[in-house]
């Protein structure tokens, strides 16, 4: 009655039509007055504060645990909730211990690889930098191992919030329990990594030092876990959490005290060091390693063989003239301002941070909820909101329809002559004979389809019915050539008596049960995409677009043709999505037939009726339709022309006409021994009961054998023989067309590339959160790094700071890669489930279009990254001083551009074969760790064990960092800072310049004042080129290295294509 498309008004009456009219009629009715009277009577008998209310409160209190507040919606106390969540957490951990085992094994492997870079450090001053790096790597690995907990929390958040709405437990109770449940995994991970790492690198081998090291690293794991959990808990979307998380990671990493020593931290951001738990942890580990130890001097200046001890100095910070060793405490005090008195103070601070961070996490999880759906609304493109749908709102994409939109404007209208002429139905007969499908399970062959016969002719609507497991969808997949499993398919599947060719898949429509569509496309754009790529290339574009309009009219989708597909709740509803699924297949003008899999599954009766009405309408205009359907109602069942009934094992029970009021069908079964169909019974349910397929029913008749022995079966075989003979008599309808109709894809490759790339660009443009996240990450990270290292001096430490500025900036590589993967997975899911089986476009086009769409945004991001690093750090000053400002500036931007392109193609390589974004992220993280640590910064090529030098040579970051540093630092003089000068005394009667002249000629460097006769101040580096040479960076290699980055990009693209083809492309099907 309330659905305008279905109600029929009796002549001579004027009932309510609009919603307001129905509401008014209800309020004026005696039934409404009776309801109000009943409500008033109930209120008098059961007043709100009466005895019934008190009884209810007592019952509620009786169900609650002892100690729980009466007004609390929860049954259990908070502690009981925590205990229950802990029990559930450990049950989950026991059921799937793979994560803990994987983390333990993975961390052990990483510890072996990374610690082998610094294997068995010496105990002389040569190991100072190496030990500082080793402890930095240790603190870095332990601190940021928990960053992926942001993703884990967002994966669990919908479940936690749903159960909280049901008053199962407080969100903070689950948060508290998750911290405790994760402790075993954290402990295992921490032990596996740190024991191997500690002893392989030859850190301080004393029991007290070792256990203190384990304590601090575990506390850092817990502190940073609290930080990342807090970020996730106070944000409402994953995108909101990832960018702050990445910048926070960068800030905490830079302000540890190693990358930028305390004396070089700018005043405006010095406070970050005080709030950085990693900084306190690093200081504690450095004190633990160097306290109370003397390190033998490994290099003396000058290195004259006959020099007296009082006339030489150790080449190390913290050395005193004439001493043959350097005290560890004095070294860390001079180089880092670390004091032994801070050792246990720092532990207390870290513990306090652990507690505070987790309190923030608990409070955030309790009070901050994830972003909610907006409800059943339609979202339209800007400027395309239908005027009739929204009152007083024009051209506003944010305003959308609330409430249902009519999806069948005029369901009972007849198909006009013009529409029949425009819409092209099927032109061929598809028929199959003795179709069998066998698979192997545990080395035993199992038959899923057993000699199935049938056909679908133009203008007919055929139902494929059977119980669950009868092989309905399997048969549909086999007939449509959409199989994804491995099995042996036999039998004949012919079109007008001819064998199916490579173009068969794109010449048929397959409306799948899952309504999978790209969320960012509109209805019209989805249909247009299908029409442009699947209709023959010989049809003009204007004609294809006109046909799209006709499909929209045919499916009654005019009201929401320009609405965005979106997601359920913020986009098309279930029925509208089903119509779009069918429309996408119709827009391809399938000349053969349309397969539809379970179109009414999960729909209410009204929506199911509307979908069947649509299918019947299509069949009336000549479309051949084969449709699987599960337990249809009697009214729905009557709308089909023919029936193919399967029983368990894929055996045919009946194939033929249904007849008026199912008389033909019921007559067949009754003639062969079934009990008569009762008047008013549902024929679909009755026939399932007759063959013993309905729950609780049984049959002694072998209906498959009965069918094979019936005259109806013989008539089917005769008709199949006649249809098969048509192929021998002459050319089929399809053969009358040009040879282009037999191509695998309708559109040429260049057109596929243009259309698919346009859609990917569209997806990115309509997903601004991804673009904003990428750009904001690059801007924030580069600006932060640029301001931290602003105007870096050309001292030795200043040069190292500039090197670490580039090195730390490259650490955003991982976040750039992880941001990109979910969008690729979304497009790939649509391609592999629907578009690839339909031969819409080539897999090569899919991969290349994904890569192409990333280029503009990465180019834009590279501009911001270059500007916020090149100028604040001061690289431009070095270029100007060398008289090479223009060349270096342009090359520096090109290097940042090629870095962004490398990151995007690297992401495609890692996700191309992975099933999920998480799996692709794990692949990328593992590879990134290798190229990051073997880039030549934390350990130069000369310091690496010979076995690992090959990883330095294959690491793209080693060439990129070398090119950036040589472009930004080369050909400039160095001025040592006051603590970088080495102080020594010349022999009596000699000036500093005279004494050091021979050494400076051989080794380089300069004296602050060559004329003095005591306390000579010697700086061991005079030019930046000497420093660059020490890290294997040479100015003359800058363009070569830039070219090598393009080689890596080409390799990423080639690897992405190859891996996708090897892992995800079907390699052929067994067919006999």
C-alpha cells in the first residue's frame, strides 16, 4: 500500500498517496484513538515510579554482579569485565599463535642481519661511533616495533564499539586487557631480538649491564606502545591516526640525542627531547655501555713514528693530550652531555611515561568513538543533485537524500517501441550438453556437476534452482567461463552450435551475488565505463553513451543516475546496488546472454519482487537470462519461463517449461510418483520436498534416474542435437560480424589505458583523505626536519646532521608505501572479481594505470619536500658558494621527485601479489628495513663485513642519499666546532704549523692557528669532499646515481607486472 510502484488504486476512490496524507489518515482513524486510549490505560496501571518500577530495579540488581552500581548498564563489575576480556584474549592467542611465533622468528632474523653489520665491535676508540649507532638501532627497533598497533586497534574497534553498545563491557576494560594479553608477545619479541643483537655486537659483557639493557629496551617497547595506542584511541579514523603517528615517530627518532646532539637542538623544539621516552632510553643505554670503561686509542695525530707521547693526541672526542686511552664517561659527557647520575632517574621517567601513555589510551578508548555512518543517504556529484529530490538544496555534494529513493519509477509500465528498438537483446542460443566438473579433495575425485544439459534462448527467463551445495553457482561459473578453482571441466558448451571463443566472456553478462562496485564512481560513470570498454570498438562513442542513457531508463535509475555508489549507509542501498550490478552487465550490450547469481539473496520480499520485475522486463525485450535463485516464493517462481532443477551432487532433476501456475512442472513430478501439490502451496517448496531436498523430507525415488529415463529428457536431447546441427549448417550470428568481434578485448589497448587511468584519477580525486594524507605527510615531515636542522653549520657534526636530515626524511618511505596500498587493493578486488573475468580490459592496463595515477600526486609532494628541505637546511647556500646554484637546485628537486616515484612503484611491487594491504605492508617493511640499514649511513661501505657489501650495492637508498648529499654539500670548506678540534702540543722550539706540516700534506685537515707553539688546535677535515668520500659519496657520481634511480623504478614496474602475472593471473584451466 505504501509503495507507489506496486499499489493499485480501485476505480472511483481517492486514497492517500503522499507520506503526509497517510500520516493524517492514520491520526484521524478510530484505530489511532483506540491506541492512545490503550496507552493511557497502561500508564495508569503501571506508573513510572510505581511498584512495578521498583520490582524492575530489584530484578536488574539481582542480575548484576555484587558491587556494581544499580544505574550502570553493565552486568559485570569493571574488574570482572577486564578478567573476561583477558580470558577471551588469551583464547584468541591460543587459537592463533602465529603472530607471536612470527614476531619472535622475524625479530631473531632481523637481529642476526642487522647485528652482523656491527659484528664483534672492538674495544678501542674506533668503536665509539659504531657503539652509538648500535644502541641507536637497538632503541629504534624496539621503540617503533609497536607502530602497527594503530592498524590492529582500528581493525578491532568496530567489534569493541558494537559490544559496548550491547553493554558487554567498557571499551577501556578491553583496552586494559589487550595490554596484558599482548605482554607475552612483546616479551618474546624483545628477548629474541635483544639477546642476539647484544652479544653479536659485543656490547658491555657484564651481567648487570646486560639485564639493565633488557630492562630499558622492554620499558621503551611499553612506552612507545602506549604512545601509538593513544594516538589511535584519540583519533576517529585510521587516516587521522597514521599521519600524526608518522610525524610523531620522526620527531621522537630525531630527538633521541644521537641524530641531533643536545647542543645542536634548536631552542624552539628543545622541549621535544624532554618529552621523548626514546631519548631517556638512549641516554640510559649509552651510560650503561660507556660508564667506567677506558677505551684504547686506535688512531693518533700526528702519526709520526718517532713522536713522543706528549706531542701526540688521540683522534677521538674526550681525549686528553698525551693519553693513550679515552674514558667512556668523559666521552659521552663531551659528545652528548650524558651523565651517569641520570641512569636510574631515566628509568623512573620512562616508567612514569608508560603509565601516563596507557592512561591516555584507556581514557581515549572509553570516550572517543570511531567515525559513524551518516545513515541511509545518497551522495551526489557536485552540481548533479536532482531538484525534485531535495527541497531547497542545489549544487551541494554534501547534502544528500535522507530516506529511501524510489527505485522503480513506474514498474508496471510497458516497454515502448522506441526503447525496444534501442535496447539490443540476445541474438544467439547458448546450449550445453553433458557438462561435468570434477575436483580433487585429499587425493580423491569428487564430482560437483554430473552430466548437466540445457539451453537459454533469446527472450526467456530461466531459473536455476537447487538446495545449498547442489552446484548452482558452480554450474553458472562453468557456463560463464568464470571458474577460479582448479578442476576438470568436460562436456559441450556451444553458441549456435559453435565452440566458445576467447571473446565469450565479454559477450556475456554476469551479475554476481556480491554487488561489488568502485565506491567513488557514480551510477552513470560505472555504466559508461562498462559500455566504453566492453561494447565493440566499431560502435561510435556517442552511440555507446546514448545506450547508457537507455539502460538507465530501462532499469528506472534516473533518480540516482548521478549518485555516488559509496558504501552501505552512505551511498546506494541494497536494491539500487543490485540494479547497478545488472546495469553494468547490460551496458556492455551482451549479444549472448545474461547470467545472474542469486539476485534476491538477502533482500526483503518487496525488493526481491522489484528485481524479478526488472529481469522479466529484460526478457521481454529479447534478453536471454539464466538466473540462480534460492527458495523463491510462489509469486516470484511464477515469473520464470523455464526451470533447471539440480539435486545434491550436481545432478539434473528437471529441465523444461514451468507452465501457467506451474502446471507443467507439477504435472511432471506427479506423473512420476510425487504426492499431489496441495492447493495454495508454493510449487518451488513443494518440488524440493518431493525430491527429498527440503529439510526434514525424504524420497525413495531416484529423481535423477527418473529424469534421464523420461520423454522430457529425450525431447531435450533432440533439441540439443538440432541446435548443435545449426553450427554445421552455416555461420552463426556472431560469425557474420567482422573479425574484431572475436578479439579477447573489445577496446584497443590505448583506449583501455585512457579510460581506466581516468577512472583511477577519479578515484584519487574523490578520496581526498588519501591525497591530503600523502601531501600533509610530506609537508609536515620535510618542514619539521628542515626546521630542526635549519641553517646547519659546516662543522663535522653539522655535516653529520645534514646527512641525518636526509636519512631521517627517507624514513617516511614506509608510511608513503602503506598509505597507497589500500587504494590499490580496492581497485584490484573489483578488477579480479568482475572486470577481469568479463574481459573488460587487460591486466597490464590495470597495473600501468595504477602506477600512472600516482605520478601527479607524487610530483606535487616532491615539490613541497624539496622546498622545505633544500632551503631551511641550507643546501642552497652551499650550491651558491660553489657557483652551481641553478644546476644543484634543479638536480636536488629531480632527486626528491625520483624518490617519490621510487616509493610509489616500490609499493606496487610489494602489493601486486599480496592478498591484503597488511601482507603487502609486511613485505614492504621487511625490504625497506634492509635498504634503510644498508644505505651506507649507519654503517659505511668500508665498515660493513665483506659479505654484506652486496646489499649496500643493491640498496637504492645508498645511491639516492649519495646523490643528495654530494649535490647539497660538495665543494665547500669545513669549519670545525670548538669541541671538534684535537688539541696537542708540538715539540719544544717548533710552531704548530711546522710540526704538523708533513701530516697535513698527507692526511689533510687544517690548524686553527699554525703560528702557536702550544695547544695546537687541529681540525681533521678541511673540505666537505673529504667527508663525502668517507661515506662513499662523490660529486662526479651525482647524475649517474640519478640515472640509477630510474633503473630501480623501471625494475619496480617490471617486477610488479611479473609478480602479478605469476601469482594472481590464471594460467589456464583444465577443460576436456
